[in-house]
């Protein structure tokens, strides 16, 4: 079964001239670094779909640098102000033969997408990474096949994904 990683962008500044241009805070950068290290340990995606908003692209860039990984990436305007249907369409168009797709975006559509696929009701705080097993394929997502495996809020102060557990 394919794996879907859903990541809400890390903490961003509360104001910019345009909402689209809000940058990460220092805490957001640290959380994005933790995301990158976690993804490096748990499984690197082969395809990434990211909102065109600065905070989402910056979260992804910082995470990849911190984790030392990369993947084919598509920045999509539809994921900025999107809805779950936009996420499904993006997965259908860009998922292809990928085993793991990472989608980086925003609330409320991150949690709404997870709820539609799995029935799980949650709120994705900034820098939260959810892992779902989905199926049967990217172009035929069916909630009867989808399972929420984990939800990890990496924005908490003091989280250290490099520590031995």
C-alpha cells in the first residue's frame, strides 16, 4: 500500500504584507529541522507536493537540509488555499508510481483530508507529521483502504528525534 505523509507547515510569523509571504519563526525553523531528521529516520518520500506559500516551502527546504534527503517536488497553487478535493486531485495527478508521497500544507485541509480518508478527527498543529497507509492507488483513494498510522507533533519544545529511544 502507498504511504501518505501529511505535514502542516512549521510555525510562521503572524503577519506579512501578504499571508502567502509569511516566513518561519526561529521556533518554526527548529521544528522543521526536527521534521527533516524524523523523515530521514522513518522513510524518505519519493514525491513531494507542497503549497506555494513561503512558510510551506521554507518548512520543506529546512527539513530536507536538516535530514539530508531530497525528492521530486511539485509546488502547487491549489494547495495554498486548498480543500481535501485539491489534495486528492494533486495526489491523482502527481502520485504516479510513488511508494511514499509527502504533502506539505495548511489547516484546515490537512486534518480534513485525514478525516475523509480515515475517519480520524484531529487538529494538525504546526509542524505535525501524520503517516497514513492509503490505497488502493493514488488515482483511486478509497477510505475503506486507508489507515492513520501515526501523528507526531514536532513543534513541541524539547523534542529530539536524534535521541536514542
